[in-house]
C-alpha cells in the first residue's frame, strides 16, 4: 500500500473509522486532532484514495475506506497478538497446549502438528489427550482442553473450526475377498456387506451424517458391529464380520486391502477446533497457519486435473 502506512497511522485510521470523528480519535490515541487529520490526509494524497468523506458533523467512510479500515483493524489485531505471544515466549510463560484428538484422526496429522508447533514456538510444550469426539468436546467446554483435532462434522455455531484435511473414504476388506479383484465398487451392490462402523455413541453427528450419505446414495446403512478404534474396525474386517469404510490414508494391517467407491466423493474430513473465545495465547497463530495452509491446498487442488486427498502443508 505505502511505506508511510505505519502502525501509528493504522491506529489513527482504526480509531477514526470507529468514532467517525478526528477529535474523538485523537483523544483515544493521545495526540492532537490536527496530527490525526493531517497524517490521514497526507496518506490519502500519497495513495490517491479517499478514505474518509469530511462532513460538517464528522466523517463517513468511503467504499475504499472501508477496505483500508478493515486492513488496519486486522493488522493491528495480528500485531497485538504477536506482541503478547512474543513476550510470553521470551519470558517462558507459554502454558502447555492441551490438545485433544480422536484415534480416527490420521497419526501423521498429530505428528506434523507437533513439529510445526515446535518450529513456531520452540520449547513450548504440548500435552496430548486422546478421546472420542464427544469426550474431547466435553473437555473443551469444561476448559480442560485448549483445542482439538477431530473429524467433522462439528457444530460451527459452538466452536471455531478450521479444516485441515479431506481424504477419500474407501472400502476395507480382506485380501482374499472376491471384491478385491475389482478396481472400484458400486455402493448399491455392496451396501449390505458394509456392516462394521465406528461406535455411534462416540460420534453421534458423524453417524447421522453417514446415514444421510447412504440415504442420498439410495441405500440403507446396516450397523451390525461397532468399534471404538480404527484397529478394532480392521480386526473385525479381518475376522469376517463385514466390510468397513475407512480413511484412504489409514495404515492397513496385513491381510487387508481397500477399494474406492465408484461415482461417490465421500470423504473423511478433519479440522482444528477450539472455543470461539480463544483461551490459549498460541491459538490465533495456529488457526492462522491452518487457514493459510488450507487456502493454499485448495488452490493447488483446483489447479490440478487429478483428484488427490487434500492435505495441508502440515502433512507435506
């Protein structure tokens, strides 16, 4: 924008946009009214934009001014958060990050999260807590966790949610299953055999969404066996209790293979989650990192002709 757009000037713009009055803005930043109006006027001249219309009884933001004011507010917010975090790191006052996670989240996500957190905040500890989504959300609500990495869906009205991965759901079967000879499977032909699922009580919203997906595909979901971990699901498949839908990136145990579903784009979606009112000092930085990485991964996918699992830089 301009080298003259300093943090001081950003504060002048922010306060003027909020008060719509140079005098009241000057009082809030403890300078003379003439300094605020002169500096903003000089900036407008330098960048050839009108930020404020001067009225008899105050100010009015122009359309361009609203963009500048939003930039000022966001930049100052980021700067204030950075200062708070930098001081906490320097003084060794960053509390351990209490991170909950589901066993159905790919382990590589947790590993890479730890690596990236350590690179951003060297020496700052993470305390991991494993549990099903219901457990993790209850602990978030109670203030016993700072954040969690969980499968979606999660109620966006209650939590801040930033997607971090999206991978295809595939059918898990024994290597000696007749279906293993096929390259793709038709859901209508095999739905009755997909009978091993995650325990619905662990993740009610996820199970509801699964029912909806089956219904949309014109088939009925049959739960004959329920499991609490991915290992239990694979054991049940290996022991011939039925087929299962699993994350394509989930490591397979010996004797098992997976096959994709033809014509369906069912995915296992994972997100970084915390309460909307961030408690831990590092949360704004983590969320910003995930948001930027997710945008980059979506951009790469849309520019590619191939349908690959979407993973953030976190999994690079």
